[in-house]
């Protein structure tokens, strides 16, 4: 068919007309410099106030202004966008970057990790396979290798960076399911052994991967909140006698609730004897391997079949960064590999190491840069020091609280988390501590969260942020004592 010249000219004109508006998507150099300067001014303002930022801020409308600005066909100024962001996103709610944020698992991201994200976003390399992003894949390989060495995994182990501990757990359990060859007819008889302190992402992952009906048996814990190996052995034998099929032992290397570390060596021995899969959830605790105290507490972690780490917790990178490590690297590949005709060009010799063949994502955040850049520039020494400092601070906080006669403390911290509560001279303890926490949250200077241990209300005291130092702990203990004293009057 001969091209119709008029038709072609018409299309050329139309395209040119659209291009005039579409061009707004490409900021020119001047605009880029200006926009970057404005964003940098915003982040500098944010960072310069960190030390006076409360751990939690209650405001009348909690950011509602944002919803008055619908997305429209014509844009508004960057200045307005940043102002809205500052007033409604930066300001209300909990402040994970605040050094006095002691709730849940305290987090914080180094500046180099944020710059890593910026680099990854601007260059936007595809990190799913070697063919497209050889450097991106190698960069991730360097990180996985470092993590494998840190936990004492063999060279043949493999791993993947995912959005967090929850998805990493999912990948680990899928791999266990595939390696052990569990079929739907086995699901209801299969038993996974955990404790009351196992993170809920395990139950969630089992449900999502179709194993919601498998049996989850809670093994007894000792007074430190650690799984008791004798009870585990007894239960496995009992379950086998009943014709059930034990398949996974789930150890925690630092529980979210109590910070307790299960006796990993003893659990690994049982897993080997019984030929079960040994999964270790080290989402919070894993990077304490960088410290002497951590290596002692986590002894046996190297014997896990699968392991979950959360760099967005103890490695100080932005949210959205978890890692799974699998001892038998081939198994991770076999459990996740799928391909398609339109990917035929990407099947290089390296495809067994392609992140997209080792996890559920095809196109993925190039999250390796936010880890690699700070580790490259800073080295591991400052991380080791920060985590050692956190161990000291948690012990210091524990010992200071132990001087208050009304305080009941949970176990001494294995790493950097413990729980406490007040025992008031009159009235209900759960009620008193609930009111104490509400008072503290309203005051806002420090932010703590609560939990249940043995059916009783406890306040958690985790220390993890690299920005938290001795003066913040002193402020926390003083504030807690004052508020408790005021409530008792
Ligand atoms: C945080 C945490 C998880 C879940 O990880 P996410 O990154 O929040 O998905 C799992 N286990 C433990 C022990 C944790 O502390």
C-alpha cells in the first residue's frame, strides 16, 4: 500500500501538537537544578529539625488538607507540592526518623541510602535480569554475597532482595514447600513449629501460598520467651505417631515482641535429626551478626535452610528492603523460575542468577543501590558501632528502669528490645499501663508501643535507630518516670 502523503503530513502535525504538551515530562537542565535545589532545601529543613522532632505528633486534622487537592489535568507548582508534603506528610503521625521513636521496630535511613534511591530512580536500570542490567544484577550479587558471609552461609547459597521481611518469608516458605514436595493432599497433615512470639507474617505467608490449612503448633517457651527444644522434640515425635507430617521448624533470631533469640543451634540439631526445614526469621536481629554480642546470641544462624533479614530495619535503609537467603541456592531458583516467549532474548548463561528468577517480581525496584552506596562509601564499621551502641543503650535503659521499684521488667535484652510495665500500688496494672502509654503518646516527646506477654499488657522498649543516643534514652526514662508518677497521684 502506497503511503498517502496527506495522511502522513496530518499525523506529523498531530504528533507535533501533542509533543508540545508532553514535553513537560522532560525537565530541562535548568529546571532540574532548580527542582533539585528545592527538594534539597526541603530535606535539609527536615533533617535539621530531627533532634527536636517528637516521636509522635497528634494534629487536629492528621493531614486531611491533602485530600482537598485532587489530581487534575494541569499541574501545580513544586513549591506548593512540597509545602503540602511538609504540612501533611512530614508533620503528623509517628516519626520513624526521630531519635525518640521507640515503637514497633525503630528505623531510620542514612542519607547515602536516600541518595542511592535517587541514583537508582534517575538511571532506572532494570534489575530483574543480567541481560538487561548486568551491572545492576552484579551489584545485588555483591550484597547477597556479603550477607551470606555475614551469616556463615556456604557459597552455593543464594538470595534475593525483596520489599521486606514479609515477602522474604513468603519466598522462603515457598522454597521449603517445593523442596519438601508438599502437595495439596499433604497440606492439612503438615506441621510447622513456631512459638507465640513468631512474627505474624509467617501465618500470613502460609495463607497466601496456599498452606493456610497446614497445622501450626506452638512450642512452649521458657522465661526468656525462647522456644524450648525439649518440647519441640516431644511434639515432633508425638505428631509423627499421630501420622502427621512435620515439615518446618521456625526459629526467631530476635522476636519483634520481646527481642528474644531462640536457641538456634539446638533447633538446627533437631531439624537435622528429623530432616525438617529450618527457617530462621532474623528480620530484626540478623545484622547484629556484625557485633560480638550478636554473634554469640545468634550462634547457629549459619545452619538455617532459609533466612530472612530486613535491611530496612537494622541496616538503616528506606522502607521496602528485605532479603531472603537460601542455603541451597538451586532450590530458590527452582521454586521461582518461570519464563515466557517474550523473554527469550534474556535467557543468558546467567539467567539462574537473575533476580526475577529468584523471587516473585519481574520488574522490581532497583533497591540494591540504597544498600550498596552507603556500604560502599561508609564501610561496615559504623554499622557495627551503631549496633553495639544500641545493645549498650537497651541494657542501660533496662538497668535504669530496674531502679524504679514499681517497674516489672521482662527478660534482659538478648539484643536491643525488652518490655516493662508498672505495677501500681492500687488498681489494675493493665489499665494503669494503658493510660501511661496514652499519656506518653499525647505528650509526644517519646513514642512507645505496647504488646501482650502471657496475656498481660506490657510496654515495649526497642532501641535500633542509628540516631538514638544516650541523651534520648535518658529523656525517655525520665519522661516515663514523670508520667507514671503523675498518674499514681
Ligand atoms: C519486621 C519483622 C518482620 C516483617 O518484616 P516486614 O519488613 O515488616 O515485612 C518479620 N519478622 C520479624 C522478627 C520482624 O521484626
